[in-house]
C-alpha cells in the first residue's frame, strides 16, 4: 500500500498538534531530527519497512498510536 508512511506521519502530526500550527512545525522539526523528513513522503511514495518501523518507534516514544 503506497503512502502508508505519509498517513502515519499525518496521524502523528494530527494527534500532537490538534490544530495548532506551531506544534505542527515543532513536531515536524523533531521528526526531521529523529531521521524522518515528512516532506519526502507523499501519498504515492513507496513504503519502506525500515521507515515504517522508525515512525512507529517515534510514535510509541511519544505515546501515540498510528
């Protein structure tokens, strides 16, 4: 299923920000620092198991479900 990484990242951003654009920006920065650049993934991006595992680990660290 293409775009799974994008959906996971969007879910993390929605859960943390709850509509606050400042929190979206800081969360995006934190994801980049952890090695996942949200701007690199689109709905058509091929899914990479390593990236999916990394995003799941980040979500678990932050107490979120993806």
